[in-house]
C-alpha cells in the first residue's frame, strides 16, 4: 500500500477528518511501528524463561494440547464449566499447524506459543500508539505518542507478562484495540463514526467472552458512551444487543461442542468468583493491595510520571477508567497482578504524556530562542528521566524474565529432552500443585501425577497435606503408587524427604536453580529431579 509522504497510511473509511489530521502528525507509519514492535516482542518472547503463574500453562496451553493431540490435563475449572474454550482453541489450531508441518519438537513447543502471543502483543503496542495519537490535541501530542510507546516497551511488567500466553494478555490487546474505536474515550475533536463503534463493541464482547471479568472495563466505557451519545436507542438495540448476542452465541456453541452439553461459562464464572467468593481459596489480600502494592509494583518507576501525566493532561475519562477498574477489583478478596494488566498500558499513556511535556517545554524554549541554559535544563531533565526509567526497568525485566523462578521451566525442558531419548517412563511431582508446566511442555504421552488442589470445604487438598507434613504424606502415598521413574520436587521439601527417596532407590540426576528469595512459604532455591537407580 502506498504511504503518504509524512508516513501515515491512506485514509481509513471509519476515521473522521479530525482524526486524519492527527494521524498526519505521526512521525512513523503504522506499518513501521508494528514491524518494530513485532521484532521487539518476538525477542521479548524468546527471552522469557521463567515461571510466573500456573494459568499461563494450565488454563491455556495444557487445554490446547489436549484438544490438538488428545492428551493433556484439564483442571477442576473445566469440570465445573467456568472456563471457555475460546482462548485455548486459538493455541490448539496453532499446535495442529506445527504438527502438520512436522515442527512440534520440544524446543518449538516451548517457544512457539509465546511467539504467537508476541504477534498479538505487537498489535496491542501499535494500538496503544494509535490511541495516544488521537487522545490528545496539538502541541504535546506530537511527542506523547512516541513517549507512550516508549513507556509501554520499557515497562518491566509489560516485558515480563505481555508476551506470555495468559488470557489476560489477549484481553489487554483487545482492550487497547477496542478503546481506539469507542467515541466516548476520545476528545470531542476526534470522534469516530458509528461504524467504528461497532468494531469497539465487537472487541469488547470478545474480551468479555475470553475473560468475563473484562466486563468491569466495558461497563464503564458503555455507560460513558450511553451518556455522551445522541443515538442511545441505536447504540443499544442496533449495536450492543445484536453484536453481544452474536459473540455470546458463538462462544456458547463452541463450548457446547467441547463440553458436550450446554454450558453458560460467564454465569458459572460469576457464581464462583463473585457470588461464592470461590477465588478466595487461592489466597486473599487487603482491599488496598492494588493501590499500595500490586499496581504500584507493576508501574514501578513509571508511577510518578503516570500521576504527573494524569494531572497535566486532565483527561479524566481515561484516568477514571483506571480508577474504576482498580476500585472494583479491590472489592474482591483474591487479587493478582495480572488481573489489572489491561489498564497498565492506559496508565503508561499518561507516563508518556508526562515525559512529552518535558520535551515540549524544551522545544518551545528553543523556538522562542530563550537562553540556552533554560533549554539545556529541560533537555537534561528529559534525558535524566529516560535514563532513570531504563536503568530501573531493564534490570528488573531481565531478572524476572531470565532468572527468578526458572527452575520449574528448566526441569520440564530437561524431562522433555530425556523423554525424547526414552529415558523417562513416568513422573511424580511432589511439590505444590501446578508448580510446573505439564504435557504442553513435555509433549510425550507418559503417565504423570501431581498433587491435587481442587477447592474443597473442610478437607485439606493433597497439595496442602503434603506441605504440612511431607514425610508422612509421602510414606502414605508410596503405599498405593505405581512406582514412577522420576520424581520432581523443590529443595525445601527435599530436605525432609532425603531418606525417603534413598530408601525407595531414587538418586538425584539434575538440580536446577529456581529463586534467590522466598516465593511462597519457603525459599524454593532449586528444583531437583530424582530418578530410579536403574533408570
């Protein structure tokens, strides 16, 4: 496609004339931005070698592997019907393609899903760039778009989490693209047509289908749209209801096909996580956790710039969305960093605005030919801010992506290679449940057993009983086990089970570094793999 001389793409039929003028100010074309972000996110995906949260593997890749290859573990959530197959199905088709091309080797099976997610992440980066371009008016916006993208790419948590295969990651992409098409989230001079809003509604519906809690975001956006639009009846009856019904219908048909019966996932999800507080089984935090710890850690050194950008920009609709999401998630007892991932890029837009205000001040000083000391003062502030952000975020991003909690990934990578050599017959994981990847990484249909942690009332789960008394649990468990060829455990439990392992003819074959500091209850410094003496 031919490009305009200033680098902007040809006119989009859904964009207003005002938006076309804003896009002309963009220093780079959309294709150039996407290509740059894609290269960055692919490198990002290849650098991630650590374990963050079980859902990356157990609620996405493990389910997809079962669909594609016929074996893989389904956790209790799938038995209760509180997860939709919409997200795993995407990876299942990708797995099928890899198998068809003969590329389903251990290394590819480990890296390819995150590389696929990196394509979606790059699209999210592009639409953050485009969204920031149309949000703000003249002047500072010339620089805000570039600094917003810089903030997105430089933030340690986006680097650590965005290219992982969480449903939250895809939800974040859909949120960024969807917000771009909603008229209510723009300034009055950058409105878009109702045809564009239909895309926004479609993307919002898809985000809610993938993660029902995404409705927290879109209720805010929808109510704001309802308040500001002059076409309320059209919005409700010709856009919101029809598009939402179609997406919900497609999701229900897919889940009907996969579950074998009619399952309304959003309703089951609502009952478990909101009406019964089922998520509290996995731990709770104080109501203020997102404000005092969770979200502030995610923003990290970008926090003061974010606050400054919110104050200076006075774009209360977007900052109100961040506060709305953090406030409603704070009501829930169970809290996790990734739950509020979709509003992290929005906050980083404001950080970009703050950085841009330094650049703009320097630019104006230069234009007016004021004293060079004033220009240098502001320019030095800008350079110091960029240096400070890079110096604080890059080490954090690399440490969390390359070092912290990498032992469980390394152990499964090792077992996958050993299984390919037919040196592994069966595996027992004597560690907290879901602490490692599973069949999606091993990619061999061998007997494996981990300690169950299905929520139950009154009776401690296997995983909890093991952590309370590893020796007694292991001795009772060994009375009924089918002798495994390999056992995987953390060194914190190995100290208690050393004699047990020796008495059952197991020897240590590999030890992998895991963490420098406490992860859960104990310092899980290493992951240890034991094998039968004659294996």
